[in-house]
C-alpha cells in the first residue's frame, strides 16, 4: 500500500514543468519533488539531512519514487532542482492531489493570522500570515501575507475567499 501511495504522489509531481537541460539530468524531477515532500513530512528542512535520510531509506524509496539510478541524489542536486521549480506549478499539482483525496462531506475551515517575529520580510519587518486550516484533515489549505496587501486580516480573507472556495469547494 505504501508503494502505491508514493507512486501516486510522484504522478502528482509529474505535472511540475522540468526546466533542466536533458543532458544534465541524473534523477527524474517528480522523484526528487516527492522525496523532498516526504522529507518535509519528516520535518527535514536541510538538503544534506534529506540526503542522509534518503540514504538510510533508499531501499524502500528508490523504486516507489521512480528513481532510475542506484546512487542517491546529492544534496546539491536536490537544491538545484528545487531552485528552478515554479512554486505556482508545485502548488497547483499539490492542490490537485489534495482535491482528489478530499472527502465528499463539507469541511470546516478555521482562519487565523499570526505574526512571525523571527521571519522578516524584505523591509526587515515581521511577517504576518493569514492561514486557512481544515481541522478534520490537519491541513493548511491557504496562506496569504497580510502586510503585503497593506490591509487587515478580515480584508485579506475577503480578498482571497474566492480563491479558497475555487480550490476547495467543499470548504464553503
């Protein structure tokens, strides 16, 4: 069952455009993105740590993720592949997958804004984010900057409500 779910995740990330020159590709982009996604689920944020984690679990990960080489991807390879990916493409692919697995019944969304004193924007001001969270799924379905729009939290939600309902009609 694990293999089928991981292969499905790789199929989702196959929708992300691969910008890399075909001559330099060692690993398929969907496999790299799925590896990074699984690493993030394991709270791995550094590529060197992800590389070591992949090495420790390579026998279970290689085939289901669709890697075609025996050697594991290097941290630099992973970083370079991620650097050229479009966040919009990645988000669209992930949201498409989430919509496929959402239950049919209506869901309740909690919306809250928090200020991150450690995360600073380009003007060295604390980042304030508005987050839409579905408790039943333990999933963030939307996140937007409040300060970037020069507005308050209710207005930021109003500005993005159509987007939220278009992406997740079951949340309405």
